[in-house]
């Protein structure tokens, strides 16, 4: 059997009478603690915003305490001082203007960001203790304004700045109308270097990242070769599919996304060749703002939890889940943090998948073996000191539970991610607790895991996930 960090399950199902008194499959999970499989770094978690969000006064601000708390929850504070990364960019960034003393404007194609907006954003980052990736406007090709903006961002953000990006999804510039239809990598690289030189003249030592691609994976390979010696990290985007595509369904979110693994392997190899990290700086379920009734359901929580592990398994060192106002000026259906644009925020279903991942935090990924009855179930293992955390995600929507057995342990506890049904928009909980209106998450319950003869046993219902800590 092939050993992987993700386990695909293939043996015969057997009857099992669990707490739900319905059919279950027997699942055996074995973790190979003798071999490493990569790691989840301290700043793995992140959120991504259109630059138009920065122009909304009071949103990304330390004074917005419920919102700050909702974001804070997504990183578990530990002795290694975990923190996250905010990425500012999106389609609106290639239409935006910087006007230091002007009036802020949040608009799909005419956003104006001011010095006051940047100062407020800095307070937000300080409240979180997070870093920042900032996208510069290449689409409009107003270099002088981009340099002025970069100078202000670098001055105000200081040690918070991780990198600048030049252009949002430049591999789509020909299609988006920013450049001629035949615009290609070579044309972008020439512009990137012109911007980098101008910004560096104003901000010596300014860090850069790229290529911030949408789908042309070969751009990552070429950029790593051409600029790998002079960047902070490599960056890419990914969405499962488009909101108007026939496959924009709950079944797609609950299935294994195998068609993207080739690109992930390309990103991993490009990063290795350059000796630099790579980060998925913009991603979520369905591009175009997500799909109502799918992106904002419990299925998205299960998808997000699994997806974060998948990316880590391909050497990804960080993920920025796209959030809030989209390129159309609306709140995306896929946003993890709900926003009524009147100052009320809430944890959307997808948020709980990110919150579940945050409970694991950083650690070493370990190879996993699984056997079961062909269920849509995955498992991942993370070692943290002398403790092992196994995440089991049962995405089977056909009411098939899993009877899990994990060998080689003496005691354990489990935290469960649950919801009424995959298409539920409400009632999602982690540890039996929901996130409150003020952003707090308290009262979560850990259940003991039954251990006998060196094996831990637990029941994982269909369409649910369990985080199991073992020692």
C-alpha cells in the first residue's frame, strides 16, 4: 500500500452499530512516526482581502473588536508565537489608486486608499500580531502612483510587511483587458522588473513575491528560475471551479479535487528549486464570489478543513482564504466571516473548518495509512512534541459513519466538527459550541477517546470531522 499524508480508503465496509444506530465502515489508521512529511509553519493561516476592503473605514481596524476576535480565533497562540498573514490584493487592486490625503472610496473599479486607511490597517495587524502581503496596481500601469503607495505601505507597516506583489493574476491580463490578448509571461516579467527597480529605488531592500498566478502553473516554474534569488516567496491562486459552472455543487466540494494536484506538484518543485517558500495567497471554493446554497453551507467547512491539509502536504507554507467584499462590491458567499456591511459580523459555516484547523496549529506532518470500505474519508497526522493529532474528515454524504481505530496509543481526547447536514447554512459547531456574536468561542467540549490494547477507537458520523489528540 502506498503511504501518503492523505489516506484514501479502500477495504470492505462492515456493519457497525454506533451512537446513530446506522451503517458504518470499519477504518484502521496507522501513522508512521519514523518519517517526516513536511510541516505546518507558525504563519500558515491567513485571510485574503480585495484592496477595496481597506478603503472601508472601520473594517480592518483594531477598534473593530468583534472582527478582530473572529480573525484572532484562526490562529492558536502557542509558545512558538503563531501568527497569520493578511493579503491585500484581488481584482480591485489593478484598478485602485493611492491618494495619501484624499477621501477613501471602496469600489470594484475605482477604489481609493488613503494614508488613514493604511494607518488603520496597521492597527488591525498589531491587534492580531499578523504580517502583510500587499499587491500593487500593475493593471493601470501607473508606476509613479504605485511607488508612492509602496513607500507609504513600507513606512507605515514596517516590520509587518512580508512582501509586495506586482499585479493580480497577471496570467489573465490579456483576458481581463489590462493588456493585449497576446500578453504573456515574458511581457509580465519585463514589467515586474521595472516596478521592482522603481520601488526598490524608493524603498531600499523592499521584499517581493510572485507571480501571483491564477492558473498558468508554468509561470511559477519560470519565475522561480528567473527571480527565485531575489524574492521572499512564490505565490499562486486557486478556486475549485467557477460559481456558474455545472460542477459548482456541494458534491464537488465533498469530493476529492484530483485535477489540481498536478499544479500543486509543480508549485512544490518550483519552490524546492528556488529554495524559497510558496504560498496560496488567494483561494476559496468557487471563483466569482461563490455560490449561494453551496459555498455558504456546512459542506464548505468540511472542504476547507481537508483543503488546508492537502496544501500543506504539497509543501505550501501558507494559505489566504479570500474573505469579505469581492471584486463585484458584494460580500462573497464563500466568505468565512459574514458581514452585513452595517457593522454586524458572524462566523459563516466555512469559518468552522478554519477554526478546526487552527486547533492543531503548527507541527510536523507525518505519513498516514488507512483502510476502509471505499468511503469518502481522509485522515492527516501532525506531531507536536510528544503528542500526535490525527484529523479524520468523513465527507460521506450517504449516511455512512466510520468506526475508527488508531493503533499504538495509550490515551486521547477528541474535538468534533459537526453540522445538521452538508447543505445546512446554520447550526455548525466545533466541540459542540458555536462562535458568539462578539467573536468569542467558548465552552467547546473534548470527549475522551476509548483506548484498549494499545488502540484508540472512536465513532465519526457521516458528514463530520474529528480532531483526535493522542499520546
